[in-house]
C-alpha cells in the first residue's frame, strides 16, 4: 500500500511538472522528496498492520458504546438521524480538521455522538480521529437533556430542537420486506 501511495504521488508530480517552471517546479520536487522520506521503509504498511491489530479493541469499544446508549434509553433500532454538526471544524492548511457531532433522536429525546479530531480528505472523505467516541444526551452545545412536548411526532421542541439554519434533518428508516 505504501509503495502504491508513493507511485501515485510520483505520477501526479510528473504530470504537474509538465506545466511547472522555475520555483514552482522546484517546490513540487521538494514535496515529492519529503513524502518519499516520510513514507520510506513501508511506513504506511506498518501503520495499517497496527490498525488491523487493534480491530478487536475497536469492536469492543463500539459494543460498550452501544451498551451505554441502551442504558441511556436509546433504542438503536428506532434511531432517527437528524443532522451533522461541523461547527467545531476549522480549516488548517489544506485540510479541514476538528470534532464532528452526529445528532439523532430516540424516544423523543436528542442525543449526540462526538467524533473526535476528524480530518477531511478530498480523496477519502471524513476520517475519524484516534480519540474515543463520546455519547451524550441533548444537543452538543448543552450536553444535557430537556423535557419534551410529547405530542407523538417524535420531534423535540424548544431548546432541544435543532438550531435554525443547520442542515435539514433527514431520517433513515429500516428497509421493509417486500410483499
């Protein structure tokens, strides 16, 4: 995988060098040399092996998260996705990085799942950082639960409602068997 990554970098640099001159061409060559130095000796492959060795640990952490949610009253089979909150994401250099929050409801209550230290890759999309996942009640800003108007529409009201101007809530429903 590491060699494939370096081959792609070199191919892109070769294409970029066709149109680059002077200082721009030197800058491209320096960047390629720096990447070759950083990813030498199969460092990408070694990193992937370390991640794969932690697969069991990640699975156990996910199961603990599900159990914690169940203890908080979350019915995972009936969760409604509401929105993503990326208000804590900042642009740092060429990438966006920061905490993302997945906001969802279950049994007329809002909950949020904090995805710590995420990084946006133009090629891979959002990558979740090495920090742990945090599950909380309420909206991310207040981290506490409020009483709801139980009118049967499963939409939290008042302070518990999603902020105006955010992404439109979407619901994901389980596929129903065809008849």
